[in-house]
C-alpha cells in the first residue's frame, strides 16, 4: 500500500499519480466528522471538496455505504461514534474497512479517525496503523491521505499528543518504504469561530478542512480534459473517432481524418487549433496536446484542401521556326474561384531576358469573360525586361508597365472579399505587397460572379530554346474552388492524368447510370467518343 500523507511540517517523497481511466474513486473514511455532523445537511467537508475538484476538471467519484449531503455525490464511510478500533463491538473502522474496500474498490482514502477514541480515553496511534495494515491487505495500490485530526473547541492536549504519535507512526512507515504525506487538520481551524460544538466543525470549519484535502489530492490526481471531435460534410474523424473523449491533462493524442469519395481533407479547425495545440493543422494525420477542454473539427471540401497545390507541370514557350507567333495557355477547365471568398493564386516564372529570344511574355490572369479580365505578366520587348499589368472591363483596357531586373520570380493575384479589393503583385499576397490595387471590381462591376484562372504566354519574332521561358508551380494557395475536382478528374485525386484515362478505357462503351468515365452524362449513359473529347479538352 502506498500511504499518502501531507504535512505542513514534513513532506514525504511521492510522485505517483492516480489512475485516470474513468473517475478516481475516493472513500472519505472516519467518524461523525467525516459524515459532516454540525454542517448544513451533513455536507461536511465533502461537498466543498467535491465541488472544488470537479470545477477544476478532476474526474472523481466519492464511494461508500453511507449517503449524506445535498450535492450530487454524497457517498462516504463516515460513522458517528465509531472508533479506530473497539474490541468486542462492530463500531470500529479497523474491523470493517476491508469489506468496504471489497465492495467499493476505492483508489484513494481520506482517513480522519481518533476523536471518539480520545473521548473514551482509548486513543492509540497503533490502532490507526492497524487500519492502514487492513487497507494494505486489500491492495498496496490504494493511496491513503492520513489526517492529524482536528482539536476540540476547548483545547485538548491529548489530541495534540495523539497527533504527534500518529505522525511518528507514519514516519516509521515512510522509513519502511511507504510514500507518506501527512495533512495537518489540527492547525487548520479557528476553534473560536469554526466549531458548531466541542467536537464538530461548522460550515466554515469544514470548508477549511476541504481546502487541506484538496491540496493533497491535487498532488496525486490528474485532471481529466475533454476533446470533442466532429467533422464537416465530406469525411470523418477516424482517430479517436467522433464524439467526446476524456484524456489525462497534457496527453498527446493521435488524430486522423479520412475524406469521402470526391472530397478532400482541408484542415483541422476548432479551439485546439486556435490554442496552437495541433502539431500540423493541415495534415490529416497528426497529434494534439490535450491540456484543456478543446474542440476539434476535421474540415473537408470538394477541392484538395481548398487549394490546387503546386500542379508543377511546366508550361513552356518553345518554337521550331525562326519567325512565328506562338502562344501557350492553360485555362481552368470546369472549375472557378468563388469571389464571395478570399483567394490567393500564384505562378512561378522564368524568362531569360536576352535579345536572342525576341519579344514575348508569360503570365497569369483571372477572367469573368472574354473582355473582362485582370492579368499580370513578365515579358521582354526586345530591349527591356518588364512586368505588365492589364485590366479589361467590357473591352475597356487600362495597363501599366514597369522594369524587371530578375529572370526568375513569381506573379501573385489575391483578393480581399470583405473590401472587394484585388491585389496584383510580384512580391507576395495582400495589400502590403500590392503593386496594383483594384477596388470595386469583382463585386461592384462583375456582380460577384465566379472567375476562372488562366496561365500562359506568347512570343513573336525569334525561336525559343528549351528552358528560356516558362511558367511553373501554379498554385491556388487560398480560395473556394467551385466545380473542383472537375468531372474529368475521375479518380478524384486532384489531377487529370493517366489513371483517369485508364479508367475511361476500362469502361469504354459500357453503359449504365453513374458509370465511371461517363463525363458528359448524356441520355445514353455510355462511355464513348464524346466523353473522350471532353477529357481531351481538360488534359
């Protein structure tokens, strides 16, 4: 048995923490003081102690055969007039405690005993030691918090001597290997104001006793914290699952989420993320530190994490002849950006800026229609390397050009939906990086209609060699993508690629409702040339 006794005079070495799989069972054990005689509704120290523990996040369950008090967990083993040991009667704790432990399986015992023994002139610290032996006989894993008992309203030197003897006995058990901390109740009360009669505290006295027990318990209990897990449409939390889960304070918990077909994991949300407790909020397999009560929400969307990440298939300008007009484009096929939400899109560029390649450009644009667009490009006019911005509204064009000093860089377009401001930049996203700020366009003039994204370029006048001019690493960093993944992304992995083509071939000329590869969804419900033609446009 591990004895836990707390003393304001003497501290033992104790570091074991009570188990936290379910509530920790605490047995208040003793006489009428444990029952709460002298307090309102016999609440004693137990009610303020229980309320303080549960309010602090500890998961405890008071246990015992007796019920007294007007709070939710009033169980105890406080027996009025009982002694530590009284031969020839059933009214002693020593004879009964083993049976109570068999029934109630306590993890921790709060032991305050000896008042009636002193009244009868039969006080003996060895009888308290016998109780500890009985507890030990049942289980050496039970923690006992042992009190030096309260004095009487009229000071009793006998009580003081009894407590000295109990303290000495406990110290001897420490020397024998027990972990003991003694709680000093004798010097806790004001015996003028905290007593209801000569033996029993009043409500204020019991509150002071509860405070001493609380300090002892919080050294050995682990607070229980809750993690409430849920998910948005499109997937679920697979570890630990969805619902409310209890963990010891400070636990590091593995968390995982899995997306449904045609959905993607976007990120974790909730108070655990807000508090910085999730190791990687953008990973569907990560950990969370549960040192408080937190919520955790797995967020899913119909695009890959609300962003098209680094497609990284280089769009290169290259010509075979000496004099020609060449243009290469990628335009969003089947998806668009929701202009009611903020978005950020970028693409990396390289343009060699040598006279040998003649005039040309590479860039990125957002487009509502053929004559409604905003673009940003990097180019060379045969003499000067430049950045070029252009805005067209119903065919009315405004533009601006500035010098460019580097062959490599990135082109950024970002949008603040709350301000209806579009930011054009060659250094980064947002207002602080903006080269051009366009206000009132997407909502005020384009009526919040979705916009598509295009990247591309062109050259005129000279042949381009491999690697002289290209765009790379197109990325929608932030934004709500509408129609993503496109219907041509048959396997739903975020890319239109060979596996999608293989699926179409596998289902060639097969018929039936909702058949894979039937991109057009026409009335024939068949995978045919029309579907391959649509697929080819998106490739």
